[in-house]
C-alpha cells in the first residue's frame, strides 16, 4: 500500500533523487543496492518531480544511501530544493 503524500518539508523529491544519483554517478541498480530496496522502487521514486509516491521508509532509505555517498539535500530555501556534495569537515 502506498502511503499518502506528506507535507513534511524535509522529505526529498524525485528530482532531487535523480540529480543526486547523477552526482555520485550511480545507476538505479547501484542506488537500489545501497538503499536495500528494489530497482523498481528507485525508478518509481524518480518519476515524479515532487514527493515520490513510495513509502516513507523507502524514501528515507534512498536519502540515507545518497547522504552516505556524500550528498547533501537542500530544502526549499527561497530558491527551490536542490542537491550538492556535502562539504567535508576540515
């Protein structure tokens, strides 16, 4: 069963997932493996620009996998959501 869309402003979007995956140069299969979810779930999450229609648990797994790979998700901050490489602490 697909969970209803949440209004949580900290949730990532499909567009962010696509962009983050491109930054780390991962295939959908590599992201699925890192997040311990199916490739179809990754594809379904990336299809929408807004909040993906996947479970919150799967969305969080995708986010954690990409953050572990060095991605920082930028929330809406007046200019829209985005992604970038996390700056390592010096």
